[in-house]
């Protein structure tokens, strides 16, 4: 198959009817990407349905935003029932593309798609860089059920190809894009409106994250404890919430950092939180594609430090668009933070390069265009191979 980017003519054709499925109850980077992608596709004129768990965070937010939501209870003990439910959803909405994201829904919605008289295109999106077991089950899940696999970065793509033997031409790296109109925050305007400017020379280091062990927040706290010995006039803002929130509060207090580490909890307006930061840090230890909070911070011209896991090195080019450090290495993380906290010129240079890199490679419109192109390339291939779809 040739390039999936085929020009404007391909993107201007008839609207698509798309079903996204996600079995998670939580709301992290994966779920935010799904939500933004669905909303973006709807704005492009496509008809999109989101099948999610009842009372999940994703269901609540999608309804608030006026999206088409189908609430489906997804449990492993109800696989046969779920396949029937997805068969009915595909038929009810005349679905052309089924894009799955979680584990339970990827099995059941994909099987339903394969049995459906509508013969929808089946796409499996793999968000994280965690290892995939080399079992026959996972070969079926990635190699035989979907027509193509989308990943959130090249490292994740390579992992899928290596671990599941899916041909590389059926796996596409499409990192999560950044809305460049939102993430170009004007700090002076924010200060004028809120009158909450930091007027002294305090350096604000920060991160926006979902509180899970693999996000490496305990290493960040240890590193920041070291930073304070060299740069006393610095504070750390940690924005977010999640299952590990209590343990992170305990770790902060054990290190005696209550006065210097501010845990803001979940904040809806991420741009305004990022706008107060001089340095952004992503201390993850595994399981990353291209993290959204990182690309959002870079889009706002904030100097970034990130660990070298997953697909992060694809966006953070060491010494050019940010600083890369070894994962699980608090000392290396501390030295990078000290370096940026004490060097305004370096912060500015890295921030400017980061903004240009995001503009060129990681825009939200670019992500939508590439996703649609993948859909249409495989739908065209099915048509050329004589797949007959059910009448709408």
C-alpha cells in the first residue's frame, strides 16, 4: 500500500460513519485522546458514535459535549452478549468504521464487525508502549481481527510489529495532535485577568499527569528534593488526579516538601495551568506513546524535560526541543531541572524550538487528516477487493 496521505481530494469525499469503543471507566490520556478525536471528526462533518461504559468518566464528558453516546456494560463474562450488542449498534448506525481502544471492546466489537453484514473497516488503536504477550490470542487480536492498527508513536508501532507479527504496512503511527489555537496561551493576558502573577524570581517547575505508578511522580519528588539544595527559589506544581494521589501526598509529606510542592488536583483548563510554568517535567517510567501534556506544554513554548521511554524521544529531541533523561533516575532528573531553573536563555531557546516542532509535526488538524486518510485507504481497498456492504 502506498502513502496514506493522498491529498485534499480524498479528505473532501462523503462523510464517514464511525464507531469508537472504549471499556475503561477512568479518564486519562487515552480517554482524552478518544474524546478529542471524536469531537474533531464530528466537526469535520462525520457521524461518530462513542460506545462506552455506563457512568464512566468518558460517557459523562461525551454527553456534556453533545456527542452521540451508546452506553454498554462491558465485562469479560458477557462476551457473547457484547458481540450481539455491537452487531446491533453497527446495524443501527450503519457503521463503516469500527475503531476500538480497550481490551474487552477490541475483542467483542472487532468480532462483531467481522460478522456484520455491513462489513465495517476495523481499526485497533494501541495507545501505550507496554509489552504485548507473544501468544496466539494477541496475534488474533492484532493480526487477524483488525484490518489495520493505529499507534500513538513510532516506538509503539515498532513494538506492535515485533510482538504480534502484524505487517508494518498495516500499522500506522499517528501521535495525538495539539490544538494550536488553545495551546498558545498568553501569560501576560492571564495575569492581567486573574491578578495572580508571580512577581518575584521564583521558578515554577510543573507537570500535568494522571496519578499512576508508571507516571514516575515519586522520582519527580525525590529529584525536586535535591533541586531545592541548589536552587532554593523554586516551586513544583503537580496538576492532576488519579488512583495514586494519596500515596503521592504521603511521599511529598515524608520529604518535607509541603511548602514547595503544590498538588492542584484535577483542573479542567490545562492551558492556564501550563501558562504558569517555566519548566515542564514528564518523569514517566514506562507505558508512554507521545504524551499529550508534554506536546501541549511544548506547543506553549515551555522548556521540557522528559524521560526516554516509549515514543517520547520522537518529540523531545535532546538539547534541541527539550532535555531527555534516563527513566527511574532521580539524580539525572534533578540535574536537568537545576540546569533549566538556572538558565533562562536555555529555557527560552528550547521553548521556541519546541513550539516550532509541534507546529510542524503534531498539530490536531494533522492528526485528524492522517486518521481519515487511513480510514479511506482501507475502505477503498475493501471496495476494490469486492467487499459488499449492507444497504443503509
